[in-house]
C-alpha cells in the first residue's frame, strides 16, 4: 500500500519568514495530494490540494509543488503569521475507492 | 466542514465494553470514512464506504465494525477486541471517492480505562 513520509516533525520560524514542509510517497499511482491544517483538539481542515496533472498550485500565501518523477510534494507558506501555528498533514490518494494515506504531521511554530 | 457531525465529543468506557460512535452528514456525499488519530501521529484509515450497504476495511480495521444502512450515517463500533481503543476518532465524507476533498467531522475522543 501507499506510504507517506513527512519532514520535519517540528518547524519553528520567525513571523514573516517562509516555511516549507516536505512529503514523499511510495505509490506511483497516487494522483491526489491534499494538505490539512489541524489546530489543537480540532478537526483537520483542507487548506490546499493538488492533482497529478499539475506541478504547482497557489492560494494567496500558500503554495504546493509536486514532483511526480521523484514522488515528492511540498507545502510552502510565505509571510508566516501567528495564526499559521498548527499541525500540518500531507496525504496521498490513489484515486480509487480507498481513503487517504497521511503523513505523521509537522508542528509549525511561528515565533513572534 | 459544516454538515458533518459526530457525537459525543468525549466518551468514556470501561475495558471490555463495546462502544458505538456516531457520524452523520447532510452534504449528500457518497463516500464516508473513519480515521483514528493517536498523539503525534497522522490519521490512519479504519473503514470506508462508497455506497449504502457496502464498506471496506482500511489499514487498521481489526477490532472495529461499521454499518452503512443510510447514505447520511456511518456509525463505528469499537469492540472489546480492539487492543488500544483510546484515541481521537475522526469521521469524514467526500462527494465521490478519495480523489476529492474530504470533509471532517469534529471528532470523538474515546477514553477506555
């Protein structure tokens, strides 16, 4: 089955700086890659996703890049703000009937 | 994420008891999922269902059971056979399969002592 590795497990950046979280996946058939943000005790919220026919997608301060050849994808957050502090999860799906396979998460800390 | 509800928010049970977690959605989504989340871990898939009266095991189905008698409802039973049932349980739904956005419920935190 699919295996998703996520790094780093903790990331601390100064407010206003950029943050990058990286994920690799194992199943070359995976074609959907969402990113979720989860605040303490809350449900995961989808923040951005990308499909395998696209190399990059942006939404304001957030961007995701996908390298299908290398089987890795990354989340980029620019001009970080205190409200960006949370745990971020990447995930991958083969597009079939099964669910998402998640990475173990990155705890992003924005230092004032 | 509105439109998918889970109850209760917190649940306490004694070891050896079965417990059922509720998940309801009014988004008219075909697919529903159950995930388990442990501290410092990602979400792991327990069961999923694409259509009524059909469901499939995920990666960690042992000790759990589900039913899908209605499109809107996908309850999860944690049986006494589950070795480590204490966890945060999240239900999700999506319009059609795993290649589409999954919307999560607020979760149920189950504690078994």
